[in-house]
C-alpha cells in the first residue's frame, strides 16, 4: 500500500516508523528538513520537504497513485486543505485527517462529506484520549481498558497483586474460583517480557495481566488478580485545555470534578462551559492549593497539561500528598520509560491516535486495532470471511489454526454472542475474532491468514 503521511511530528513520525516495519510504501511530508533527514536516516521511507497543502508538494510526494493520505500536521486548516487537494486534483481514494478544533468537530457531519470537504475519516485526539481516561476511571485498578465488538468485549490490563485469589496459583484454577464467569488471559508481561499463558502458568505478584471478558464480568475477573478498589467519586484535573476541558464535561454528571487551570481567561471560559465542575485558578504544582482542595481525599488525579515535565512533577506531588490514583499525559516516549510507581497510568495521545489510524491502514477486514504497552504489542479485531474452502480459519477449530508465534486468540463475537477462545470453538464466517499480538512483525502474516482466498466473493 502506498501511503503519504503529512506531518512528521510525534504522531506522523511514530506512525511512519510503525508502518515502515510492515513493508508499506511510505512517504512523509514536512517543512522541517532536519526532522525529515532524521527519519530517513533511521527508516526505509521517502521524504518530501514542503507545505503539505500545496498541489506541487503532494505531486512530488506521489499523490497521483497514493492509496491513502494521512494528514496529521499541527494545523487543522492545512490538514483540511491537503485532503481537499488530494481529492480534487489527484483523486486519492482515502483521506484521513487529524482535526482538533471543537468548532470543526461540532459540524463534522455537515462539513466533511464527499460533496463538501472530502475527508473519509476524522481523527479527534482529544475525544480519543478522553474516552480512554473515562474507561480507566470507570474501572478502578485497571491499567488499560479497551473495547471490541461495539463494547460487547473488553480487553483489560491489570497488575497482579498479592492478595488476589489467583496470584501465586495456576491459571487453570480461575475456573474453579469463577464457575459462572468465562474469561481468557491473552498475555502476561513479567519484568517487561511477554509470556504466552498456558493452563499451568502461575500468576506472580507484579505481573501485568491482559485478559478478555464480557464487559459485565470485568470487575469479577479483576477481583481474582488484586483486591478490588472502591468506585471513584472525586476527580481532580490539572490543565483545562482541550483534553482537560473535554474530560471534565464528560465526567461531571457522574463524578465530583475539580479543574485547576493557570490561565485566568481560560478559567472564565471553562466556568461558563461547566454545569457542576469547580474551576480553580492556580497551579497544580502548588502544594498548598492541592491541600486546600482535598488532594488527600481525591480518588483520581489527572495531569493533562501540554507540558510533560509539569505533568510528571504534579503527578508525583499529588500521589505523595494522598491522591489514590494518578493518570498522567506524556507525549515524549522517552519519559514514559522512566515512569515509576508514583504514576499509576501514563497516557500517550500519540499511541491512542495511532491505534485509531491503524484500523484504516491494515489490510483485510480489521475493524479495530489497539496499540498496547507504548506500541510494543497490539490487539486486533478481525472479521473472518469466506468458507472452509476459501479461508484458512473458517470452519476450523481454534486448536487447528496455526497462529504466528506470540499470537493468541482471546475471544470470538458471533452476532451478539461472546465466546471465549477455548480450543474446541469452531470459527464461522463473519465472526469477529479478538487477537493479542506480542510481536508486531507477524501482523502481515495474521492479515494473510484471515483474508479469504480467490474462491470467495463478497
């Protein structure tokens, strides 16, 4: 697939690195020659220097025969114009654009149509990050909560802690503890290394366990791995920008929300937007302010400013002053590697954005992709097509499907029915198969495995 990425920032550069490893034909466009040179020194890609919205730049990038344009520059307007130019002049079949301004997103249905502004897919990072944090707050103790099959199935990451009934025991014992609940452990990470779980695998204290279950059973399964935390009620948000403001609006009907924002004019805007959230003018690095506002009784502290260093320091301070859980927005991947125990969850807006993009880039019938462990692993939802003649998976028991090393099937969704991936289950056409992949070098092999042969027609 020939793909042009417009913008070589954190999202564009990371996406280029990920796709280059998958043998896609990638061209990156940016106005900064140093960033482009650095990308070309490390990746097998093409680069073009120039304004992304100009027809001449897109022509030099090969837009005439590109299958996909991904516009992720820092300017909504440039992304919009670039997609319009790619459609009108070069007839590019698929255009994806990152749009941040809420004004555009409010009118997205009317604006972004083929007869108006022809953008096929809109990526809104603020809403994606907000949804991610909402899931974490709704599931106390989880490190990651991801939806599949319209929310029927969830993949949850949780840190196993001594005191959880299954910790120190073999996985196969979990069925004895929960005879009425079906679940599947998709992967275990121990000391940063992946383990493919078997029935006799023993869960150790500190293991990061990824399990798949029907969403109504998530809390029950989590209780096997750690002592359940009480539901959260009080949320404090540091940073009232697009992400902080969007999150507060999404939470305030269910939680007691406080927002701390340094910019006075932004505080006034926020106070007019909010119905019940308390907007505070100040800095979340002010320990006296945190103390006065009850940080010691706060269930969740979210550091969501646009400065990584501030987010990290505020989070550590909040945790030491008594916040039960700390969620921190970190854009620099180097910082994410340094996070210690005082930060419970590090949120990467780049990885969340890239996850939403990958579902449109992957070949075959991949309907959802989630990037895991800062991009080291992935979970996929793939639709099985064909029949027992044209497909390598349809009509076969799961234990007869030859999966690449480091790949496990967690669940199958058949219509509204959720089936955990036990070996006797037979895959049927149109099943949604949830897979966990610890080695992304095998993604292409997985795509080929699930694609229907030439004997099958839609």
